[in-house]
């Protein structure tokens, strides 16, 4: 049924991956429009949603399809290591540069520059929101399809503890794995031997499909819309550390205006107990905040504002 | 030392929290309303299904345990200052070394025939929500009497259930004694746009019904059929059970600047307290979340032996008329006094406005009031406290803006108002 579209976009008949990408994008667009209607008075929400819809459609759907048509590797410009951990695995790098000459080199270069220069810089300047709630495809699905489930995220202190352990463990595993694979390939496979393949395959299965796929969406109605982003995403973990320690980004509390109503915490998809900060007049600087801005949108007293830096008197 | 706090509203819980910061004494907090301190200001969101009751709890359970704040759910029947104890509803007696009264308010009756009919309802306590939930089922029309902020909230709550609401306000405009006419009109317009039948200059004479409310009669003899009457004409300090204790009262429990009542070792904070010497331009009883919280903090210091006078500070408040937010910092009286110039800007949509009051002679700003635009409290207070000249304020006005990013900005238009 989707064959004509697939042939038009990618130059080949539809397969399961095309169906997956197509449905994903269609859902993001449809639910994105619903979301924009729901928050129609809020300019931040409008722009942010247009942005995730755009990146999903163009960078995660059209461009990879077009690259296939051009007999280039299917590449996602809006995903970097460590979220697309295999982009910096020696096999992938070798395959890109070996099979696709100049384009391949460019892709590897793009990936490395984004991972190690652009991501830290942008995160320092804007907080991780520039990616998580403006660009990322997982974020796009969470923000649009996941919107009705945002209040289900667990706000307890216990959940926060679990979150910090899990997400940082995932990050550690990926960093170690990447290092290991590089050392292994330099030593011509003497360390891991034939295990290296099994090793990375198992990992991709565990994280890639289980976590971001099944848990990511299937568990929206149980754990809220951002389970994957909160507990499992290594990209979010890195940006979270930058955001928590160095970023200019914060959510400012407007003096003593909080009436402790709890709307902000209720609708935080990342399970941050925003109220616990706001009612004490404290700014919110949290590693997990993806800057979706919903706390600010639902606050009935105008207490919260997402800001890059502070206003000095 | 054992500190007993009667009331677990924002005044009581803030006091308890701050006493724990300063002292290792035993703390017991008593309330008949709810075991879990919750946010009274969130009642409307619970009713409208936006929040669960649990989401409005002020702190998680571990907080009370960790801070060793004992909670007791009981009605305090009697306070006995001589024996330094209190008697609870079940007759048990609890002794104290210092007592904090943070008993809040109770809704006032309006004193018309039929007021006790089923279907006539206040909005203050958690239990009122259950009754309202039950009453609003199957009701098509309701009347809300009393044009304060709680009335506006109750109207919004009922409208959200598809009930047609007649909102009766005694004054000639909405909150006419607090709001400048332009803002009052704007708020009235917004309320009407949501389908509320807002009536000014109308008072209630009688509530009629046979076993349940059927209609209300106004002072002009107009009879309005309705299945529910919401009374939101105001609140008064909850002090009834303290008769005969020797604690001096007027409308509330009279306290000095250290929030001490007339009886040694008994303090009062929050809605129930009445200041003997309020600051200029401020009221002696200010039944507000913000003031109750500030008093809770001050009373904690005084109880712990770090005497600190309660400072009313620069007035601020915020509210909402349906989706339009309202904020005020400093003094913006309903009628601008002589010697004060009031700069007013209103957006062509009729849903946003900014008002800045300043001293005509010196140019020092004295107050800010906004509708549909968020302003930054620290900045406005700083300008007011330092008497910043209106020109300087207008020049740096964008510093005060607290709207989310990408919102349209109006500083230029506001500046232009001064020139014209
Ligand atoms: C619907 C609604 C909306 C509001 N919205 C706002 C707002 O937006 N902004 C704002 O500033 N203010 C608002 N207020 C006012 C604000 O809620 C009050 O000023 C504030 O809650 C007062 O706090 P408190 O701690 O002094 O008293 P309370 O919150 O009233 O707490 C006192 C507690 O003591 C208990 N108690 C009293 N007597 C006894 C006794 N004898 N034995 C045991 N327990 C007792 C009571 O049951 C109650 O639980 C609103 C009020 C209402 C009703
Ligand atoms: S939504 Fe606003 S007023 Fe309510 S608790 Fe959060 S910050 Fe406070």
C-alpha cells in the first residue's frame, strides 16, 4: 500500500522499516497538530512543536529516504553518539569511509563534531532542551503522542534515585563499550575475538529495541511519556550532566508567587517535583529537565519561566 | 520543649518546617480537616479534574517523618492557657510549652432566609468539595453570590461542568473596591465571555426551596431558578473555639509585631491572626496564602527565641480570571490617589494590560499591576523599594517581563503611553 510512496521517496518498495518510519512520522505530525491546538495561546509551545515535527519529517524521514535513493548510507543527521552509539563504533566508521568515500568521511566528521563540540556547546547555552524537546525524534513522539500521559510519571524521591542510577549506568556502559570496541579493533580483535560482535549485538538489542522501542512507547500509559528519556537515554545523560553543572539554563521561580497548587509537578513528564522548588522560591536546575515548558504553561500564577541565564538588577 | 500547632494549612506547616530548622524540640501539628497538609488554593483544580488530591499535598510523607513533625488529625475542642494544655475532640489532653494558633478562616454566612437549605454551599474546606461534587450532579443552573476571587473560581468550576452560572455581585463592578476600573472591566468581560451571567449591583434577599434550593430572590424581587447556590461573600478568622481562653480578639486573634497573642506563650499566624499595628496602607487581617506563609516563617523564629518582627513587606498578590492571569506589586488602589499618576496600557485584544503607578512629583514608582502579562517580582519590588524614577523603569521595562520565550512583547507600546 505504501509502495508508491516508498518508491517515490527511496527508490525501492516499502519494507517493515519504511512502514515503521512512516507511521512514526504520521503519528508525530497528527498528534503534534493536536498538541498545538491544545496550547494554542502559548508561543513557546507552538514553535517547539513545529520544530520537533519538522526535524522528524525532514531529518528522520525524508533525508534518510532520499539518501537511500541516492545510494548513500541511510543516515540520521539529528542523532549522534551516544544515542546512536554505533555511529562511532569502529565497524560503522570503517564501513562509512570505506564504502562511501567522501560522503562517508563527511558523515563520520559530522557525527564526531556534533557529539563532541556542538552538543556540549548548545547544551551549555540553551540547556538540553535544544535537543530533547526541539530536535530529537524520541522526544517528538513523547511530546506529541505521549502528551496525554505526561502526568503519569512518578514524582517521588525514590523514582528520582532509580533514575539517576539507571541513566548513568547506561551512559557508562556505552562509553566503555565504545572504548572497548576501539581498542579491540586497534589490536585486530585480539581482546574480544569473536565476542565483539555478539557483545555489541546484544547491547543493541537490549538498549535499542527493548528500551527505546518497547518501553519507550508501550509504557507511556504506565510510566508516563518520557520513560526512555528519563531512565535510559545516554544522550540525555550526557547533556544532563552538562546542564546540571555548567549550563546557563534554569527554570526561574517568580519570587514568592507560588501557591503550592501542584500543577507544575503533576504535568512534568520527567517526574521532577517542580513544586518542591517553586514553593520555597528556589530556581530549578535539574539534570533531567528537557525544557518542554509545560510547567510554565500550566502554572496558574505565572511562577515559572525557562531562561538562559539570570536577570541581574 | 513541646510546640503544638493548631492548624496544618500553609501557616501551620511553614511554622513547623522552620521550627525544625532552628530547633530540636518536639513538634505536633493538629488539624481536623486532613491528615495530609494540602494546598487549599488548588481546590478548584481538583474539582475540575486537573489534579488529584494527592498532587496537592504540600510535602511527601517522608518529609514529615524525616523532620519529626508529628501529625494528629483531630478537632481541638478547648485551649487551656493556665494548665498549658488542649483538649481534643475525643476528650484526650495534650500539653504544650508553646502554642501556635494557625486555624485559618471560616466562610461567613450572609444571613438571609433559606441559607441553611441543602444546595447552599461555601467553598473553603476539603469537605466542601465533596458536597459540591454531589450537588452539582444533574444541576443545570447555579447562582454564585459574592464577587471576590473565590467567587470567580467557583464560577469557573461550575462552568467547567456545563452548569449555567449567574454570578451576583453587590458592587457596581467586579472587585470594584480592589481593582482599578479598566482592569475590573476587563476581568468582567473575560468572565462573561466564558458564558457566565455576571450581574452587578445585585443582592440576594432570600433563598427558596422545598427540601432543596429551587431559586433565589434578589433585592429587586427578581426570582432566579437554580439548583445550587454558592456563597463566596468572604471569610472570617476561625476563632470560635477560643472563647473564654482570655486570648484577646477583635475580628481575629490580636497579635503584636512578634505574632504573640495577649496570652503568654501563645502565638497566632495566618488567616486567623489580626495585627494590632498593621503597616501603612495594609490591612490588619490579610487572609492570603502569601501572608499566611510569611507569618508561619516569622512565628517559627519567635517561638524558637530568635525574636523577629513580622514585616508585611511590599504588597503583592496574584490571581486568575479564567485563563487570564493577574498580578500586583506594591500599591495600586482602585481609585488613584491625588499625587499619584497612573500609567495604563491595554492591548487591542482587550486581554492584556499593564499599569504602573508613580509619584507625580518625584517620579518614583509605587506599584505595578498586570493582566495577561507576567512580571518579575524581584525586579518590580526592587524598583518600588528604591523609588526608581518612572523613566528609568520604562527604559528597563523588558527586565520586568516574565512571559515565556517567544511571547509578543509590548514594552515599546507601554513606553508610548507615557508620551501620549
Ligand atoms: C478556594 C480558595 C482559593 C484561594 N486562592 C488563593 C489564592 O489564589 N491566593 C491566595 O493568596 N490565597 C488564596 N486563598 C486563601 C488561602 O487559601 C488562605 O489564606 C490560606 O489557606 C490560609 O492559610 P492558614 O494556614 O492560615 O489557614 P487554613 O488553610 O485555613 O488552615 C487552617 C487549618 O486549621 C484547621 N482548624 C481550624 N480550627 C481547628 C480546630 N479547632 N481544631 C483542629 N483544626 C482546626 C482547619 O480545619 C484548617 O485545616 C484561597 C482560599 C480558598 C478557599
Ligand atoms: S503550578 Fe505554579 S503555583 Fe502551582 S505549585 Fe507549581 S509553581 Fe507553584
